C-alpha cells in the first residue's frame, strides 16, 4: 500500500505504515512468520521484469544508513509513456524486516529516535559527516520485527531504549506464549497443491494492491459509530494504566485506522472502511492493548519488577498456586524472602487472594472474583498422578479473500 493510500483526520494525514512487533518465547515461530512474509512480498513483483511490490531494509543496518538508503530511493518499473519507455519514479518507501529487534535497536545509539521520526513524518532532512545535507520527501516506513519478552522488559532499563521516548506507543505488539498449532511432518509447500494455490493467491493479491493508483479512504456511518464508541469508552478509564498502556492508548485511534485501511483493501478496492473492517481492526488492536501488561511486566523502576513478572506469569498460566509450588518453580529467579514480599504486594493490590485455608494464591479478575473456574492450564504440582497437562492452543484467524 505504501503511501498511496491515506485517511485525512484533522491536521494529520494517516498512512497505512505500521510497526508490528511479534513477542514470544523462543521457538514460537516469530522468525518463521517474518521470513515467510518477506518471501511472499519478494516473489510478488511484476511478472515481466525486476522489482518488488515493496522495498526491504534488513536489520543489520545503522540509523544513518537507513536515512541514506531512503534518500537514494528504489527504482520502480519502467513505464510506457507516449510510445516510449521511461524510467519509473524513485520510490522512497520501505519496510524494515528484523527477526531480532535487539539487533536493530542496538545498531545505533539513536535508533529509537530515528524510528520514532520515520513513523510520524513523511519528509525528513538530515546531515551526514561526509555527504553533506540530504532531504527525503514522500517517505513511508514500516517495521516487522520479532523479540522475546525478556528484551522488552529490559528496554526501559536502558537510557537509549525508553518507553517514555514514544517508540513502544508506535508499535503494535502481537504477543503469544505458545504456537497456535503443532503439525508433525508438514508437507513441503512446493509439493502441496492446496498450499501452492493459496500462496499464488496471496502473491496475486499483493501485486494487485501494489498496482492500484491509491487514494483517500472513507468510512461509513456505522464504522464511525463503532470507532467513536470504542475510543470514548476506552479513554474514559485511564486512572490505573501503566506508562506503556497509557502511552499506547494515546495513539490507539491511529493504530486502528491504519489497520482498518489494510483490512479494507484486502477485501475489495472501493477504499471504503465498513463496520466489519472497523470491528476487526478494533478487535486486533484491542487484543494487543490487553496483552501490553504482560509484554511490559518487569520494565519498571522497582527492584522486584522482574521477579514479580515471573510470579504473575506463573499464576496466570495455572490459575493459582501455593507458596511452595511457586518457590519450587521460581527459585532460580528469587529466594523465599523475595517471594513473600511479592505475594504480600500482589494480595494488597487485589491481584490475587491471600491463600486462605487452602494456601492457594488465586488470581482475581477486575471485578474482584477469583478465577477458580477459568484456569488456562493445570499446575503441574496440583495434577493427579498419571495425567498430562492440557495443551494450550491459540485461535487461528480466518483469512480474508478478495472477491
């Protein structure tokens, strides 16, 4: 879509560029998804001649080098004008692919600042040591990256990688604790007729969208009502939000509109966002908002933040646990005294029950009820002998096909 498509909103022109960060433990499939995604883009170029439907910058690059590459631009496919073949216009849009976000952010001291500016601005002027000044016009930068939760927790502990700097509020964090499914001996795509057909359709859709002339998106009356109602209710209660959540809420409206454009163009070419597109965009971005507390646990200033994150993750995974179970599984990260301090705080703030006669610390929902009947997974210490843990599976979203 690049910067050909947009929404006019007050003083701003919103383009569909996004910063998407996949967050999860190792072996969940973050790198697999990112690399496969780029392969689809790479193989979806014009059928006759060179060129991709999108431009890519890898993560092994510094901030100044990104600016230099954007300034130089990418040549587009030649065009036939008046019976003559002429060189296409220079394209200054790109997507940064980074299977390891830590590598990208660590490449330059000011990488966070560069990325924040490139998300917001479509014109950029900068000075280099050897090449003088350069001016980038009509730029539009997206990011797709992957990282583990431990790196996210440590972003706020590094002076150059701060939540308060605004980078995290510009990202949509997609968090998963386990793969959606396990497939033993999956057939190669190249020999699977169904997979090959789906891949061809995805590539055709990508090339079709890239070939559209672009234009301004509109949204119908029902979509506007859904959007306004959600933002009004969301921003009405911000008193207990963490810094990461409150900053993300400040830009959540823009994230929703960006994603709504993407969903709408994947469905048809009318440049109209309907109620279904808006509801899906709100649902996806809203899920990212819900998971932000998990993503940024341990990123505060307290000396107990990281250890507290381990306790919360364990309690939420199993619904509840005794003090002995917690210590047995988390003793590598804390001692008994630290665990007692954490449990005391979690009980005082109403996060979990105080153990009571059973000695079981149970997570409490926002309405004050213990989550006794909703345990994502049975605690290994509390399972009957001879039984196996229930495997977690995540719902798989259905694909949207172009009519």
